[in-house]
C-alpha cells in the first residue's frame, strides 16, 4: 500500500462532493473523477469540488478504463444510482481494471438476494482482477448496524424492527422517481406497487431473471440476516404510497407536487427465518413539508427489549462518512463482491486511511 491512498470519484453530484472531500480529509489523494453530466465533464475537480485537487479534470464515464490505467487508483468511490443494473457497468470497469470499489448504491449492500446474476458476474470479474467490490451507506447502520452494535447485550430476540424516515429531496432525481414522487394513485399502483402483488414463486423467478425491483430494506434485511447467520425462509415486501393534503414543492424534482399525487412511499419488508426470528424493516421516503425531520429507530423484542432511536440524523453525511470509513476494510477484504456484513465492524477513522490498509 502506498503511503498516500489514491482514489477515484465516480459521480460528482452532492454525494460525490462529500465523499471526495471526506476521503481527502483523511489523507486520500484524488487521482481521477468521472461524471455523466456534460456540465461536469471537462471541468476542473478543484473548481467543481471547491477543494484543491491539483490538476485533476472530471472525465466522461466512457473514459474510465483508460483513465484507470493511467492513474492507478487504489479504490473508486461510486455515488450514482440505486440499483445494481445501473452500476453494473462501472463496477465491471473497476473489476476489469483491478480497482477496488465501494458504492452508495442501496441495492449493493446485499445484492445477492435481489440481483444474484449481476452480483455473480461482478464477483467473478473482481476475483479475476484481484480486487474487492462492495456497497454501503447510512443504511448499514440505520437498519443493521444499530442492532449489530447493541445486539450483544441481548439474551434472546424474537423480532427485530427497524425504520428510517428521510427526505427524498436530499438524494437526487433518481431516488425521488424511484419513490414514485409525483405519481397519481393509479400510476403508483401500475409502476411500483403492482410489482409486489405476486406469489413467492413469481418473485423468485423475477429475482433469478434479474427483473426484480427491490426496495432499499429488501437488501438491508438480507445484510442483517447474513451478519447474524440467520437462514431466510421467506421474504416479502410491500410499497405503500404516501400523500399530502396540500401541494408540496420538491426541490429535486423542480416542481410542485399537487395534493392527491404521491410525495413518496413507505416500503415494508418482512423476513421470516428458520431460526424463528422475524425481521421487519421499513423505509419511508417522502418530500418533506414543514416541521418534518429524519428519524431512525431500531427495536429488538425479546429478553430484554431494546429500543434505539436517533433523531435528526444527518443521513447524507452519515452515508458519505460510512463509505469513506469503509475504504480500508474494502481494500483489506478478499477479492470478489464482498458485502460489509462479512467485514469488521464499522469504525471511526482517526488517522489517514492508508495507515489502516494492509
């Protein structure tokens, strides 16, 4: 490992600005940056991030493997889309170039239970390239990590419930559209909710064919089961539209969402395990009105009950800090697609990231 960790930033929007600066704060050297937006491509990284990143220029994504060959980053931070099918191309470029990667893609926290074929392809390529690919973010601690931290003081648990409320306006257009913002009840039912009105057999077939659309908590339930060593017997999800009685402005969508159209949704995933433990997770993402704020809650029902509530979490910053603090674990992990449920407990990094890398 070099004395200074060299990293690439793929996706230079709001999240990418945070992760690039956080990694730089911990001694990382930005050696490459990429973005699909033509307004960003060709721009100086120093100007774009408002941080001295030397002569690095943001490239278009089509140049990624050539730039990797020239700059040789230790890891690439990917802050773009939410589904594996949307980040497969960049992950494969990282794997083929032998570059480790960590992404904020929500499905990537445990994609084995929703996109196994894509994950298997990336896993094989990463092993061939001797690098590690993974996904993480605030969802790791919001749904799984809180119980992972406090679970050791529990004698027995029968049910784990985790819930997060967040403002979709904080995460960009792709996430807002994925939450059905602006859809009528009929449109929401057709485009989002209807996908879950199917049998277990039909759902499993969609998963095997790479056609399943997971909610964020579908994958976090998989992460928690993997972390705890639980065997999944059955898992279901339901997406419920959320409405407001008045018009609400969405900054991200740059439009007024009229009363009667969805301002987001609540996704509820229930997992039954062979060990008898039930895991229920809910993510409720909406366009906030006045007075609403983020809340995370994690409850273990058993001996004894435990209830951990975090009010007003800075979810964007939590996500980006988690990604950056995971970098040494990704670099130190075995080659392949390795979920963070198989890595050491998430740690706060005091020193330069390179000092934690083997």
